[in-house]
C-alpha cells in the first residue's frame, strides 16, 4: 500500500522560500551579499537576482516554473498527494500537525511540483522542489511524485528536468524516506536506457539524500552560482576525517572545479541554455499554443 493519500483541495501558488530583509511596507529588499537596497518589483523582474552583485535569492517552485515555461504557462500533475504520517512520528510536535500547518502556510500538499509545458517550444516534464515545505525534504510523497514525473517523461518520450532545492531526506518518515533514493534512481535508469534527456539543476541548498541520489544523476548537472551543495554538513565531515576543510568546499564553484557539477549558470541565462542544450540532445519544438496553467490529479503512464 502506498504511504500517501488524496487531499481534497487543489494546490495554490507557494510563497517565497527565502525571507530576505524587508522594510515594513514590503516594497524593498536588502541584498544579503552586497547590502544593496532593491525595489521588490525590479528584483522580481530580474528573476530574483541582485542586479549589483548577482546574488541569487531563494525562490519558490512556482516561480521556477514561471521562469522556465513559455509564457509562464504549465499543467500541474499529482497536486493532491499528501503524506498520511506512516510512522506516527513526534518530535517537538506531532508530524501530522507539522504537515497541516505547513500545508496551510504554503498552499502546497508537499515539497515538489510536477508540471508539463513548453520551454522555447520544446515539450518537457519538470519537477521543481519547494524549500519552504519542511526544508524541501524528500519524503514518500516527494519520491512518489518525482518517480511519476520520470515515468511520464518516459511514456511521452519527452525530456525531464528536475530542479533540486532540499535539505535531504525527511527524518519524520525514517527509512521510508531513504527508500525514495533508490526508487527515483531506478526510474531514472529506465529513462537513461530509453535515451531520453535528463537535466538536473542544483540550487541553494541541495543536500543530504537528494544530493546522494537523483540530483547528481543528470546527463547534465547544472548549478546556480554559490549554491550550497553537499551530503553531510561541514562540521560532521571535519569530525569524521579529522581535517580542516577547504574554504567554500560545498559551494557550486568548488564542485565545478572538482568535476562534480558540469556548469554554473546564472538564473537569467538558464532558459536559453536549456533550450540550446535540449536541441543539441535532439529535442524539437512542438506546434500549436502552449497549455494554460491548470491542475490535474492523474495521467496515463505506461509501466
């Protein structure tokens, strides 16, 4: 039996995952890197990238989809899957209560959005993770939805894009959460055998079991500037190997220099780079108009 259930209400747009310094009116944002005060509307039009120092603010999954899909239009799938607390977990509060409050706050049922649409005319399947939902952690529902996204790309013979933004496996779901690493990786192996493109985009942060599985399995692994990418935290690693770690060793620039990431891409250039890369991989534009934004709970997938 699957450890998830259907919820009644459709998902809403999620809020920004990062809470930058703002004046009370909410019209201005202070860049955490260069301290430049930015007009919020100008920042949004610049895809939440500081025009002075190019600091990449953390953005929501829905903002990711708007930036990638033509006209900001897409169709969302599997929006109403939600966890049913399989372990009846409790730490400082009940997990089911934590889920309920996070659902109410974000308007999402879990930490990933699955959508189809067109990128520069190319039909693609996208999974975008939402950090504001319990740190973008990967539980059973996230694993199920991403696996279904892979299977949908396989059934439709379309490229797959996964945008990772996660603290790793969701501890409140224990070993069931860790099992999603193997589940998604196995689905991606089928996609690879079918010779369909999979591009992984790693954003700040991408850590834990997400890094240790599907985030690093792309045919092309891209990262945003200065993104935190790694498995364990630096203090744990230093205590384990008893050595001082080099400066910035878990940032995307360090990982490019050491061959773990293929390329660092500014968010403002991401869509054009993905378009040229997908065409190089053999993808072609589709005729007709792009889809409107809508939500559906089911799709036919060949197994």
